[in-house]
């Protein structure tokens, strides 16, 4: 071993001398015990991988000296333990690996040497859409359509799983990437190549941070960074500041984990944590389950932080056992963490490390809330929702404004749906989706939704039939405990049937609204509403016809669906009136925390996790039936509109080429604040009048076959045309929303993708 720190390597258990670890306590450096726990993970990686080439002793010293160096913009290398990808971003990564093999062969090398060095898992969860809902066969019909649309992509991914070493594919229908990571893929401590070391992960999805809730340091990166890690390269990162977030007290009985995360998201936005780690500590953390912590960590990107880390404690260890992990491995995990000083006791303040700064939240001050109508950080107390929305209606166009003329605020449009007459107005709910790993990974809010549905049905309440309701769990475990606890039937009666296992509405795969609903919205220029238990609600993301979108807990999603409008004060106005003429208020059907916890203790058990996950890679019959090529080199189909060999390696030579100079370039776009990946590279619907649509039409496709931008990221010709294609894009060069800009030499307004090619 060429590692200068080989002297601190020792066996974890004397009975297993070949299973070793780098014992950081043997560094005998007092600074280690004062490091934030998240920085200790960076340090361990640097120590273990120190080769005086990619990782040097000076890097180790910089991390050890974090208290001083955090302010000096110092870069350090970090080699994560593994990489995780979802299919929208994973397909282009596999395309690049396939193209690398071609390039290596052309240059006379062995193409089979091109494989991920760092273990990579790819979870197919972004392709399924809510085409069918409110029917018992919605799941099967949506899955059938998913395979019909994406067969070529899936065959390509299946080829990749067979052609490349160190790459595992989790088939469609298994769940959402971050929930599958939490419940199944995460190790907490790795046992690989004879060494124990902390699990850590980077992923091609910004919400990779969800795994921070289990004590696995992780965050989202771009595709190029992820591919570099897969090829064995370290990430070069600025040594981050670490904000200590101290949690105190116990949440009030009516507060959910969703309310807590929306409160923390807004608070951290105000603190300013962009580019920083956030690490949670304090006695309040011990009051939160791993599912609660994961919900909070999931929305880390919305706060702006790089990571939102909860160090491993005994509750984390208990979660591993609850989710069916091997007990012997779990005990090794605990022993390792104790040995290296990474097992946390949140009630023991003597363990509190140094932080860049400390902020506090008393959980007793959190109130039920939502976020919206256009950004996840714009928290609104449920008690203020009606007034806030009505203020937004008339406010100037912006994050909190729709600029609707005052005389139009109470406009009503009548329409007919399935033979019955209904009315829509500003604030009418047309989409209500229990979706996203943010919340569907959390039994407390999912069972809370189920119990609320039960009480609502028993009270005689219903949901209007034109509202697009859906339930897309993050894993089969959710369906299991909802069914076993007896609440699934009540959810179905309110229209919340299981429609698929994937991101669905949260990523923008909400599917079409009924035509009569769309016509009414358009006719009245109405600000229609989507309510979802997701993590993002930027304009144009959820659905083109919902200009206002609110993030809410699963129970509140059902409550607003029953009300049919966001313009309701739950404390003063009834959810509805039953057949007997009785007014039913939200407080009448809201389940207590004790009710939820009793059901959770009884029905969320290790056996169901084992049953679901032991067959996760083989249970999908459609996936098993796919006939993927067995060649080590991919055979590109020139007619494909999904998979295309990228031009990156065209003209590649063994000799290093001189970079070309960019001259006389013009600014393409000018933005204000809050530009997101949704604006830069939208994943959802391909508008029929867009450049991408025109390209696909020229290749013989009909609008029904367009699928989504995300599904076509394996084709650079579509990807380029989809860049900055968000229909709500605000470019300061022009005076209207849309993916357009000024071609400066001529002054002509053209599509964003056309300007650089003029």
C-alpha cells in the first residue's frame, strides 16, 4: 500500500483480520473531535484514498484544519463510495459510456476496459406518467403505456446493465430513486475490497440529498461530474462552511414532517446557505424518525445548501433493522461508527462539534403550512392560504403575483364533465397528487392521509370527479402498509388510486387534464391550482394549465381536493356538506398523532421491506421480457429519436488538441433571480410549437409520440432544442414569457435554440 496513512489501518474485529478500516482516532489529532460529522466523512475519504497523486497529504491537512481553511476557498478532493442515477439523467450517461467504447476501439484500444470503477445504481423512475387515474386498473394501464413509449430506452438501459461491469439497473415499477436508495440501496457503512468506510454518494438528481437523513453524505451533481466519479476520478470541491442547525422541542400534535421541512426551507433561504453544508444537531433531532429526517434532507436543494446532514445515531441503526437489513451487517456498521467517532448521540451536547455558525428552530413553533404558488421556499401558513392566494391574484406578475384585473377575481366559468355541470374559478383545484419521495417515503404522513381519507368517506365527503387525483408511492412498501392497515380502499373512494411507482406529477409527468377542464381554464384565463406532496412547484413544471401550484403534506392534498379550491379558511369554512346536510370541518377528520403512530407501529414492519426488495430486480415481467442486445459495443440506430451517438468524440485523436478560441460571442439570455434546472433543461411536456417538436415531426413522429424532454435526453439533437425551452422562461431581453431571445446582429426575436445557429 502506497498510502502514507497505512499506519492507522487495523481490523475492526480481531476475529476477522482481513476486514480492516482506517482508524481516524489513531491520527492522534485533537482537531478531529471538533470537526462537524459531515466533514469527518470527507476526511476519511481523503485519508483512505491518499496516493500523493489524486489525493495528497496536504489535502488531508486542509480538511483536518477545517476550522481555519473553511474560509479560504480551498479545494479538496472527495471520492464518493458510489453513484446513483435516475433514467432521465442516467440514459445520457450510459450513452456517453457507449460512445467512449466506440472511441477507444477506433483509437486501437480495448473497448471493454471502459466500465464504471465506482459502483453505480440506475433507478428507472422518471418515465411513467399519469395517463390514467381514478380507476382500479390505472397502475397497469400507465405501466403498459410507459413500456410502449419507452421500450427503446429500456432496451438500451438493459443492454448497459449487461455490457458494463459495476452498473446495476433497478427496473421500472420499483419505486422512486431516493426512496429506493433510503430503504434498500444505502449501506451507511461500506464493506468493500476488504475495508469498512462510510457510505457516501453523488447522484444525477438534485434530491440525492434525501439520503443525508440516514447519515449517508450525498448530494446531486451534473452528468459530467457523475461520469468522472464513475470513472474513478475524485470530485474537486471547495471545502464547505458548515451551518449547524439546532433543533429543540417537540412538534405540535397537528404538525407533519412536511410542515417542518417547508419551515426549515424558508428559514435556510433567509440564512443564506448556498454552497454550504447544513448539519443538524440538538435534542430535537432525537424526536424525529429517519423518515422525518429524510423528508427534511430531501428539500435541501430548495434551501440552496449542498447537503443537509443528519449524523448516524441509534435511531438510524434501528431504521436499518426495521427496513430488513442484515442484522449482523448492521452491528458491524455500529461498531465501525463507534470506533471512528461517527456515531452521534443528539442528547449529549458534549459531542457537539464546531460549526461555521449556528441557527436554531424550536419545533414547537412550527405550524401547518404549504408553499407556493410558484416556489418551494415561499411558505404560507394554512390559516393564511386563502388570503395569500387572493393577494397573489392581483399582485404584479412575479413569484407571488399573477396580475389578474380586480374585476376578474371572482370570475366563474361553467363547463360540463361527463354529463354533469360544474364551475371553475380562480383558485380551483384541478390536480391533487400524493407524489414524490419527499413525502411518500414517510409512513407517518402517508398513513395520516389514509386515516384522513377513511374519516372523510365515513363522514360522507367526496372529491369532484373532474379533479385529477393520483397516488404514486415511492416504493411497493407504501402500498403494502396502506393495504394492510385497511386505508387503501378509502383512498380509492376519494380518487387516490395507485397510478404508478415513480416521480410522476412531481417531475411534470402529470398527464393530460380533461379537455373540458382545459377549455374552461383557457376561456376564463383562470389561475387553476395543482396541490401536490412534492418538492418543486416552479411555473410550467407540474402542468402547463396550473399556473399556481402548492406543496403540501399528503393529508392536506386530500383536504384541498375535497374542498375543490385553495380559497378556503379551514378554521371557519367547512370542507363540505354531507348528504345529511351536516357541515364537516377539517378538524373533524384530521387524525391525531397517537392514532397515526399506533397504526405505524402495527403495520410498518421489517417483513414487508424484505418481501418487496428481495424481488425488486426480477419482479417486473415486462422488463424481464425485453430483448436487449448482448454485444459489448452498442449498435446505434440512425433512425432512433431516443438514443443517438453524441458528437463529443468525433475527430478524437491520441494527440491532445489545442482548444479553440471563442470570438465575437453575444449574450444568449439575461435572467433575474431563481433560475433553476427547470428553466435550463425542462424535463416535462414537449410543447407542440417548440423546436424540439418540429424536429421530432420532421422525423415522422406525431404529437402523441413526443413523450417528454427528459425521456429524450439520450438524443443530443432533442436535448439541444430542449435547453431553455421552459414555457414560463423570463428573458429580460424581451417583454413576454417563453423560450425566445433576441438575435442581436439582426434584432429579430427567435427561439432560444435558433439564435446561436443564425
